[in-house]
C-alpha cells in the first residue's frame, strides 16, 4: 500500500561517510493529503481540495530547469527527499494552472519523469496527463512553436495506447479532449476523438456537440458540421441551443454563404424559438460589413436595440454600425449612434472617431470633422497613423493646405509612421489648389523617403500638371511611371488624352488612345467621351465615328457614345454637323432616342435660333417618316436647314 508523505522537509538522504545504514525505500507522494486520488474532473460546485505542499515545489523546479537538465534535476530532487511522484501526482501537476499556461515545460516534465513507466500501470492517470497536455497546447498555442505538430504527436501516442487507456474516457475528459482539438483546428484528430468517445460508451452532451461543431467549422468542414447540427436537431437531449446556431452561422459567414446564414438566423427565431444573443448579431454584422451590404449591417444593429439589448452591445458592434453608416453616406446617423453608445457607458475608440471624421470630411462638413478630431484628442485616445492620415486628407479636401502640411510635419516629428497615403493626399490637395510645384516637391520627397508611388499617386500629379497646362511635364511623368514599372490605368490615359486635345495636340492624344487599346486597357464611358469630344471639337467627327465603329464589335462602346457626340456638337453651335451625325447613325440602322430631339431644341433655343427650334418642335424630324412612292423613309435631321 502506498504511503503518503505530507511534509516536504521530511526525510533527506544522509550524506555522512560514517552512516552505512541502508536507505529506506522512497515514499510515494500524492497530490492531495488525506485523499487517495480525487477525480481529475471534479464538479465545479465542489470546494477544491487543498494541494500537497510538494506540488508547488515540483512545479517550480519544472519551470526553472532547462529542458536539457530537467530529467536529471527531477531524479536528484526525488533522490534527495526519498520520494517518488505517483501517477496521480503527475496528472494533478499537469492540471495545475502554473503548468497549464506553459505547454512546453509541461511537455518536458511529462517526457522527463524519473518513473514514467509507473504511468503505464495507471491508465486513468495517463489519460488525464494527455488530456491536460492537449488542453495546455490549445490554450497557449501562441507560446509554443509548432504547437500543432506537438499535438499531433501526442494524439498519435494516445491512439497507440488503444482501448487500455481510452476506455477510461469520461464525459468531462471527452469534452476537454474534443474542445482542445477543435480549438487547434485538427479535423482528423477531432473526428478520431469523437469516435473514441462513442466507442468508450460516453454519451456526448450538448457542450461536447458544440465543441465538435466549432472544430469542424474552424477546420472548414462546413458540410460535415451541418450534418452534425442536423443530427443534434433529432434528439431532445442535445437539441441545438443558441451556441450551436452561432457556430453554424459563423461557418456559413466564413464560407461566404450569407443567405444560408440568414436562413438559419430566421429558423433560430421562428422554429427553434431561441432568442439570438450578441454573438449572433455581431457575427452577422461582421459578415454584412465585409460584403459591403451596409443597410443589412445597420438593420441587425437596430434589431439589437429594439430588443432592449443596448447595454449588452459589445464595442465592436458599435465600430461596425458606425462604420457602416459612414460608408452608407449617413454620418449624422453615425454620430447619433456614437452619442447613444457613450450614454450607455461603452467607451469610444480610434476606429469610431476615424470613421466619423472621414465621413464628415467627405460630406464637406469641415467644422464637424475638426470638432471630432479635437474631441478625440481631449478624450485621451491615442491617435494612430490611420487617424492622422484621415485628418490630413480632410484638410486637403477642404483646401486648408497649410494646416494639412503642418499636421503632416507634426506627425513626422512625433514619430508617427507616415506612409504613401499621406503624401498622396497632400500631392492631390496641392494639385487641386493649383500649387503644382509644391505637389511635385512632395512627390520627389516621397520617392526619396523610399515610398513607392502607386497608380493613383501618379494619376493625381499627372492630372495637376495637365490642368496647369503643363502637358509636356505630364507626358514626361507618364514615361517615368512606365520606366518605374507602375501600371498605367484607364484614368492615366483619360487625363492625358483630355489635356492634349484641349491644347489641340490631337495626334499626340490619338497616339495615347492607340497605346491604351494596344495594352488591352478597356476604355470607360469617360474615356470615350473625352476622345469623341476632342475629335468633334476639332472638326473630326467622322474620325470619331470611325473609331467607335471599329470598337463596336468588342462590346465596349457605351450606349450614349453617339448621343454624347451630338450633344457636344450642339453645345458648340455646330448644328449642321450634329444633324449630319444623327442622320448617319440612323442610316446605319441605329435608333436615335427622343431625348436627342429635346437636346437639339434646347441647344437651338439657347443659341438664339428660335425659328429652327420651333420648326423642330412641330416637325417629324427624327421621329416621323415620309413617303416617296411606295418607299417610306425616316425624315432626316438635315431637312431642318432646307
């Protein structure tokens, strides 16, 4: 029978040279005095037993000894005090909080036991050791390199022990095992543990089912998780609860199956008669926000408020709804939510302030944006690079370039990690303010600091140069953009083509158009409008029509391309050319919309050609037909001038 040693200052092996008496055998030490071996998974409601004073001493030794000497240190410790660590003691030590949070020392202790073979004779304690180790790695996986690899090795060892150990699985140990493997996302090991539990005759609880569900979802096995969920639904004892629904909804959201998530959400309330909690709403809000379906995100938040969950709403839900309202163009509603949040005692954070400042700036509400910035600083919230970037951008948008530049320089002095976005905002702001030299200086400073300009940055500077009438400099920057390996976009070409046409450099503009088409860049409606306007204004509307006809088979011509050409000709008073173009379009079998007539009438009236405007109003031009014998022809626009 084992003897328990309760005093750690007990017998110490004698080292005197004259003492030749044989040493008594080592004494087994148990983890808890006066208790043979308490259940490793005792009820949470029961008072915790008082641990043996040996437990903290052994744990301290494990934590301070290097892995290479731990085995020797343990042997020396046991030899010094003439003790042996019982299997129950080892299992209890691995469950102790100080070791649970340190997976690698726990594993080294398990591998370095001086009497490790004793565990094999006590399968219940051996099982408890493995369960505790797996729990430790799952709980503190970031503290252990290759935690997944270590866990897989431990599971392989546990499987190798077979039924001799696994038959001792209990509901509590099974739940712990499945929870740990689920947290680590090890689907194969998780399914094995589930099967082992069933073979051991353990009936899974709802908690165990939920752990399995979570593990399957985390491993991306959504279809398997759905099957498990459906199986739960057939048993009253483990019928899905709110946690079960939350896990499955999370799985749908991660897989991008938002509609299925909403179907389960509706089923949860209508058929299962379960009230969604804050986790349910937060999961759906996050998904809606990520998808850009901001009205749905806002609707979920409003449901929470309508159900009286105001004080339960987590801070991140406020971040999402304020961000959604701002992105949906409703900054003042976002402010209202922000104020309600503060009244409920939920603190604000940098993300909320930044979203509101940015949205107010985009709405041109300079006073409100800057007031929020001052309020944020006064609240003591640390301003990060994102917030400063938004403030600099707002100041640039308001045209306060001196303040924007001062704010930027202040950020640099404070050590804020400024980035290319800061520079791009300033370059854009100075460019739009017509201070192109300052914009160029900032561009060169940006490059010298090691920041790589992107297409947008190049485009804003090219646009500033073009608007300043410096198309040669703009073309040189385009060449530099090409040399630096930065992709030109359709906007790059649109800006240059527009500027060159306005300076009557038509052939150069057309070369850029051809280059854009050759590079496979699809023209936008704005690009077509710039090209056709430029050609029409230079009297080359036939060439504009030819280009449109060449590109028509590609399916990239906007529906209003010809209409835009007629419009620009009318606005410049070239009514005969406009009529000729309209008739040419009709001749090719295309319809001219009725609004073209209206446009021509208004243009004629504004140009003082009232008689022609009245004639067009009362004629069938463009909409009626005339007969020549048996042939019916559309009344041409050019008859207006006959």
